[in-house]
């Protein structure tokens, strides 16, 4: 019977998160809001805060190792009741087995937050979260958007919502240009009067706690875990772990120069078809603005290019799953990135492994001994949403100039100079000064629910 070492166990458990790093590379669709750093309490690039409600107060030896809301009755289910409902689908894969520690921890956190956060039940759509764990990825880095912006720091959010009954995942990505009233409220409490602030400033201003609240307000999904990272992580992962990444480019295109770790790289081009990209080329493929006088087709939108990189990573893992050197490289890579703070979690994956080592190792051993042992089955993508103006994405939000023609609140803010740039988006019929769950975010929440609840 094959044995899997603890470092490898750690790697496989977090591999789903690492793969998803490609999904959250900062999009650079429009000029970013950069003045936020003048009133920020800390810099994005050096923050290592890991505040999380209820994390340290949850007893690890609780007999209720699984705790989840029963959406039908409003009661809390015990581990036995959850077992009867078969949280994991019958045809369990190695990914399912390794995800169990995260599932257990997620539901323990939810129950603790339910007890300690008065507005938790208001923000969260219980039915939407049943049978899911949700991981929020926040990637940030330098952006070059000629002619308006030479260099600025921007970030973007992506939620991976894993439905562990079906083994499928939903991806929800946000343009960084959406206004975030939760950030403005936090700044007001600190004595700052700010103009409209984009959502990519949430982590900069309020760390994991504010970022979690804002995204939960916007979607109704519980943010169980968060990971933040600099875009250079993707470059390092490709170069140090994979060497190169093979991707299928849908159409030939040219791109503008771009910045990475303070260095400006020259303009480039990508021919159509199969390409082997270095880490630097992967960053250029994801981040840069296509150089086209007549605009560019939807297949070249940032979100589409992110998904091409994701597919390349999944293919690489599938082809090289039997190479022990790959997993050793990944172990070293993750260790270094966490130590240097380039990747920051609001949870510690190692205790999750230690607390669940017996159950997890048993599941892995059974899998490795079975006929399925040659296959590394990763989650399938059920749906993908890009929350941006419907002209270039899936909607849910609208550019402020267009919204101002139908929303008197937006028109008033435009006249008052609240929007320092027209390149900011708001939800439809939004009131950023009212009840944010019920008056600001409904169009986004409805889009998310309608999409991920569709069979």
C-alpha cells in the first residue's frame, strides 16, 4: 500500500487553491482608484493580517466535527445527521477526500459566526450555501493601461464555490471597478471623507474582515476561506514548478507593455494555437491590454484569458500527476511563498491536515489501492460569472454614467463629484447609502443565485 508523506498531503489539500491563483490575477479593464493608499491603514504589499471571526475560539475537539445549517428547518445538524445526507457524492474522488478537512472547518466557522455576528443571517443566503464551501481569492499587482495609467496597483476578486455533493465548482469573478460602500463606511468611521472607492481597496483598508463582509453582502455566499497573493506568485509557480505552461490561444493578438515587480516588460504578441508559455508570458497573457485600434473580441477579455490559463494548469496537473518531483517542487514552492508573505491565508492548512490526518490518510490509501488510482480527478466547472457591465461581461453592474440616466442617486453623486472617474460601476438601481444587502447589492446577488443554482 502506498504512503503519502505529510508535506505531499499539505500540497494536495491546497492545490485547488493554488490552481485558482490563475483565476484571480488582477484584471486591468479600466483606470484604477489609486488614491486610497493615502488614507489606508496599511499597504497591500506588506500586510500579513489574518483576522477571522470565530477562528481561534472554535474548540478543535468538539464532538460536532461537522456543523451545518439545515436550511429547511433552520436548525443545526449534527455530524451523524450530515453523514446520513451524504455530504460527499457516492463516487468519491481523491479530491473529495482531501477536501473534507476544509468542509469540516468551514461549517464550524459558520456556526461560530452565526453566534457572534448579529448581521450574519441577514447577509447570508442559507439555501444558496447548502452543500458548498466558498474560497475567496484576491490577487493584486501592477497595472499598465495606456494612455490613462502608466503604473498603478490594482486587485481582483474571484470566488470558488465548490459544491461537494456534485463535485462541481462555480467561479464568480468581479471587475475591480465596482464601487464598495462598505469600504467608504469604514473610512468614515475612522474620520475620513472619501469619494467613491473601488472594491479592490477592501483588503488594503480593512484586511480579511472587511473584504469578507463586502463580498458576502454582494453575493449572499459565506466566505469560508480567503487567500491573497501577489501576481508574481503565478510567474514563480510556472517557472519553478511547471517550467512552462501549454495553453491554446483562441485568436492571435498583440498586447501592450506591462509591469511586474517594478520592472516594465516590452509589448508582445501571442499567435493563435498551442503555445508553451513561461511564467512571465503567462502574466502578460492574463494581465495586459490587447493592442487593437478597433477594440477586441470577447474571447480576449481578461476573464476569458484567465480561464484559458486555468485549463492549462489543470491539463498540466493531469499529465504529470505521477511525477513525484512535481509534488516535491510544489511543496517547496508553497512553503517559500507562505514564509515570504507573498501568499497569505486567513486559515492555516497544516493544522487542518494534522487534525484530520487519520481520516484523510485512510481515504487516500483506499483511493490509491483502487482501480481509480491512476486518475487525479479535479472538480468540473459548473458555471462561471464575470460581474462587470453587460457590454463586456455578465452584467449585475453598470457604468455610472449609464446608470445615472436611470438612477437619481447615481446622478446626484455624479453631480456632486463623488465619482472621480466615469470608469466606476455600480449595481443596478443601487443606493450606496441605504441597507447595502437589500438596497445596493440585489442585482448582483440575484445574478449569482440564478447562475449557480441552475442545474
